[in-house]
């Protein structure tokens, strides 16, 4: 990681400037700053060495050169079973498994609407700086080195305001006030980082000091301190053309100041541009410690695991050595060449000749007892490491047949040992969130859009510092984040996976009928993704609000009844028509017979008149019959329609009653 040593004073246009004015003792002199740095190196030498060894143990470098030399003389194998790395990785996994998202809440009632916007701004800043990855790495660094944290940097942005950058600070480059005992370094009077930089990089950072940087390369180092085994503690490396640059932050006259220097040469200096809600300055470095001992030294988990890890390595090496060697009890002179006999005894197919009358036999019983003892003590050392911090229940091992409640109890027991570390890590995160909000509200003045992706992977856009005209025609700023009075908490949640699995198993034991009757409850308790649950619940709600489909059996009965009524009406009409035709034919026949038998034309005329009257009367009767048939058919159709409407109303009432039962 390259050092982020950009000067931290920002103009309104986003350009970064620094001040070299040291009038009236505004800044401390370099010799006093260097003395502070040397005080740290002298007082914290044991802490620095312990952190260096912790990094080596985490990465598997767990044997010293002297120990390796002794093993080689014994012809004993060098075995490394790195259980520290697995344990610390499990701790980091548990920390990141916990939901620890920032959430803003208003300090006053009038700022309640701005809490959601503040949460969106915070998430935007964290997403831009890849906070998920950096948070995980800081959790690991804190567990290993005992010290971890971040530094803030103001970079020129494209909105007219500076953008906030967050970088990881590594413990082997960080120094601080050795009198500090607080796990969050809140009582430290100074802190900073010291890093090697190339000459060209130093000139790019401070172009005005190019000549002085060249002079430093010619003069060489003015410091002759002891060399660290991992990184040299000298100021100038003339062979590689590198310089040791120090970014030193300190309190002077009640405010945090900073000085960037190499050796005795000041590159830049200034006052902290970061202010909290009370207007007080704070440094660019926000750090935390996993543990602080009685001497004020910071340390991680390796201190508690180092002894057991050494025992695991040494006992495994000794056990393998016992398997590869063999102890022999012999009388003096039993063999002619002792060295040859030793080599042959060590071979699986060795051949040893013994002089007559002398005894020579292997001590296998004692060797097996030694080997068994080594294995038993090896298991004790393994258990010592396994029982520290995250137990198997906490990382989800061996819990296939356990209930959710049992898993939760076992995990709570494992989390108890991590309580101090989790508390320090959580408090550090809250301080990071509050510092980010303070920096953003101080330096973001221009209008800008921010894009935030919520938990459902839905993109949302917010506009902040928007200039508008109010109802009186006066310019006003909408969503002015600088005027929002909010605070941040960590929105934590339980281990919902185990609880949902336990509830889903209970629901399954109730049977499929219960799930069919209460589908919403079954979906809520299922381990599906949130967006899938939302989609399924919305479809169920749409189906319930839609009008119910008619019952096929009732609809078929109504159709059959209606068809029967129509058929009966047609049958009556057909019967009436047949009777009318018969009567008409009989009347015509009778009239025709009477006319033939008439004695005169007058009688014939009278018969014709009677015939027409009879036919007319018959027609009127037929019209009356047809009208009656039409009315009867209409009545049948109306009865069928009313019966169908009543059936549909009954079905809707039953569906509404069934939909209201789960809510009750």
C-alpha cells in the first residue's frame, strides 16, 4: 500500500493546500516530533516485537533458526500445523457474519425525515471505498497485530467538493503516544505513520522540496538506531534511493496539527481539516486495539494461542521422530559395529548380527508408551486452541441434528469469549461512521446525486444540497446535509438463519395442511431470499383480492336446470301448436262439409262468413297462446339468472370468510 500523505487542507474548489507558516509556535518543531517518535520506539519495543512474531505465527513461520538447527542435529522433522490461522480466520468470519450496518436516527423531531437520507449518504461513502472488504481486513489485522484502523483522505472530486477516501493503516507503520491506555486511542496526544517512499514519489508529493530531497539522499541518514528484523528503522536508504517519510499528527494548543517530514526537513504542515459536531478537530487516523494489557501494550489473539501452537508443532515433530527411530537395549560387545547396527535397526528390513551369548533387543514397549503420551498431550494442545473463542457450534460444525434453539445457546457461549474484541470492533465502527458524517457535512457543499443499493438490490437515487426556489421566490437548499442533526448506531440483528430453520422444521412437523391454510406464514419462515419472499407474498395477495372463480359443480347444475326449463318451455309450445293445428283442421273440415250440404247460395254465404269468423277467432286464440308461451319462457330465463347470481354471491362470501381467517 502506498502512503496516503496528501496535505489535508481543502479549498472551496476542491484543491488541497498546505501551510508552512510556523508563526507564534503554531506547530511543534521537528526535533520535538522526532523525540516523540523515538519515545514510542523505546517504550513499545516489546509490543513491536510481539506484533512482529504474531504476524509470523499467523503466516506459518513458527520456528526460530536456533530451533530448526537443533531439530536438524537430532534428525527430527520440522512440522508446522498452523492452527492459529484457522482460528483467527474463524473469528473474522464470525465478526463479518454479524449484521453491523450503519443506521442514522434523528436527534430532534424536525430532523426525522433526514435520517433516511443520512443513512443513504453514509452507505454511499462506504460503498465508494469498498468498506466491506476493508472492514474484514481490519478485523483480521486487529486479531493478529492487536492494532488496526483507517485513515481519512480528502481527494479532489468532480462535484466541486472533495471526495472522501478511506485507507487501511497497518500496525507495522503506525506509531502513537505510549502513554495511551484507551483501546480506541482517544487519550493519545500524537500518532502517525512512518513509511518508506521512493525519491520520485516524495518529489511528486512535495514538488517545492525537490532540492532538499536530493540533499537528503547525498547526506545519508542521521540516525543509527537498531534495525528491525522486518523493516529497517533508518531515515534514508541511499542504495535503493528511498526515504523514510513520517506523517505526524499531534495536539498543539488544543487542536490537532500535522507535519510531514523526512529526517530534520519539514515537507509540509498544517491544521487538521476535520471537525466533529462540536467544532473540535480530530486526526485523520481512527484506530482500535483488540486488547490492552496492564503495561499498556496492545496485543491480539496470538498471545493466548502461541504457547499451545508451539506445543502442537513440537509434539507432532517428536511423535514423527519416535515413529522413525527405534531404541535398543544391548549388552556391551553384542555387535561388532555399533553405527552399522543403529542404521540396520532403523530400517524396516534391517539385518543385525549379534555375537553369540550376548543380548540385544528393541525397547518397543517404552517407545510405544512415549509415543502414546506424545499423542495424548498433542490432543490436549489441540483442544486448547479449538476451545478458544469460536467453538465448533459457532462456526456451524457438528450441528446437523441440533435445533435452532440449541445452536443459538452454543453460539452464545462461544461469542462470550469474544466479547471484549467484538465490543472494541463495534465501537470503532461507530466512530468511523460518525467521523465520515462529520467530514461529509463539513466539506460537501455542492449539489450532487448519490446512488445507493438497498438490501433488495434495488438502486435508489438521492439528491443532496439541491438549490430550489420556495413559495415566496427565495432560493433555498433542499436536503442540505450540513444542517441535519443526526447520529449513527449499528443496526444489528440476530442469527436469523438458525431461527428460521428451527421455525421451518416446526412448521413442517405440523403437516402440509397447515402450510396450505397459512401460506403467508410458511413463506415468512422459509430460508428464501427476501426478494423472493416479497414476490411470492405479492402474488398471493393479488390472488386473494381477485374475484373467486365459480364452483364448477354449481355452475354445471345451474346450466342443467336452465336447459331443462328451456326444454320444458319448448315442449309446451310445441304441444299447444299441435292442438291448435288439429282444432283448425277439424273446424275447416266441418265448415266444408256444411257448405257442400247447403241448399242455396245464401246458405253458402252464411257458412263462408261463419268460417272466416271461426278462423279469425282461432288466430286470436293462437296469438294469445304464443304470448303466454313467451311470458312463460321469459319467466324461466329470469329464474335461471337469479339462481346464478345467488350462487355467485354465496361463493364470494365463502371466499372472503376464508381469507379473513388467517389474519384473525
